C-alpha cells in the first residue's frame, strides 16, 4: 500500500513539476495548488456520498444487536465508534466513509439486512470496522482525487503555451495523449490500492469474528448476487462498498435466481468460483475493479480459517 501511494503521489507531483517548469511557475505555488485540490476533495467527499446515497442515520433503539456488535468491536480494538446509517436500497452491500476515523459513518443497506444471517452481517460489519482502523476511507477519499488533478493539470498545458511560442498541433496532440496516459495509469493505481485495502480488512474481519462468516456473506453478495437494479448506481461511494456493485451479465447471471432470500447452495458457489477462475476476461477486468475477484477473497479467508483452526489445536 505504501508503494502504491508513493507512486500515486509521485505521478501527481511529477506532472505538477513539469507544468511549473513549462510556465516558469514557482514550485511552491504548484505544491500549494495540489494540496488545496486534495484538501477540497477530502472536505466535500462525505457530503457528496450523503447526497448521492439514499440513507439515514439509525436511531439508538434500531437494530440493537448491530449497534452492540459495532461498539464491542471498536472498544476491543481501540477504534472510534462510527455513526450507523441505513441505506434504503435492496442491493446487499455495506460501506464506511468520513473525513477522519473519529467522524466515520458505517452504512448497511436494507438489502444486506434482509438477505444475510446476523452472523454474516457481523462479518461484513467487522470488515467495515477494519477500514476505519486502517483509515482507508480517508486514504481513498484523497487518492481518488489524484487522477482528476493530474488530468486537469496536463490538459491545462495545452491551452497556455509560454509567451512568444506558437502552439504546434503535433505537440498539442502529444500532450493530450500524455495527459490521458497519466490519467489512465493513476486510475489503475487507485483501483489497485482499493483492492489491497479489501484484503487487509477481510483479514481483520476474519480475525475478530469467524472467517467463514465473511466468506459466506461474500459468496451470497457476489454469486447469490451482487446485482443492484439498473437505477441503483454506486455513484460516489464505489470505492467504499464491501463488494463491487456490478450488474451481472451472461453466464454469471445464472447465479442470481435466489436474490430475494439469498439461499445459494454450496454447489452453486463452487460452480461460480470455478467460472471466475477459468474466465480470462474476469481476470483481465479485475484491474479495472475496486475490489478483488470474490474467489480470491474467499480463498484468503479459507486460508485464515485453517490458520486459526491450527492455532486452536496447538493451543490445546
């Protein structure tokens, strides 16, 4: 994660430095501009999510078992207790966001509560608490602004040549191409960072609850189906969901038949996992996803389950 962050900010300040040199602008001004833009993204990010997501805060007497679970986890692991919110959508998902860990909001969707068992929901919620512990929502809010900043600055070079110089069409095209490549690469790095943080939070959840609880929840959400209706887009929250809010198409859509109750059999899960494993398109498309392929996450959780079981046996 540290290497990815280093590369992201390296791309940002490299392009800003190039602009500063091209226009003879003070490096201090360039750095100040970058910091100001990132700060603005961090400042308004949570508000944007509230506006674009149909949710409300839970009252103290609502879902007491969920509140007790969150408060207990936070107390045991020295994590600030987040506000709890309910997103009024049928798509099974959960996410956490905020400017700082102490001001975080943890949201679960109505679809998640309706579709999973309490133990599975607890595994999902522990995953979200892991994000707060790792300060992921702050990191992702900031780094998600970098591709836009780099693209904006690179494109700006097209419209303001140095005094006394005439714009050359070839140079303009070249700069535009470079701007696009920079935007593309920084986006891939942001997505890679997003996938890394999911593995860390999965492990946290598996360590504080039971790995199989989260594995079962992920199987239901993804294969039993991570299918939001077309009008339920992820919007600004896409980097924060526990699973990519995708629409299933083609063969994978066969696993959506039990969406209402999420009663998905082990055979269906196994078949879906094998489909993901052998599908080269899915592996390629993973680089454009905010989350790792589900079968990889389940495999990691199963590995953690074996480690945990071995430790218990050795302890006895």
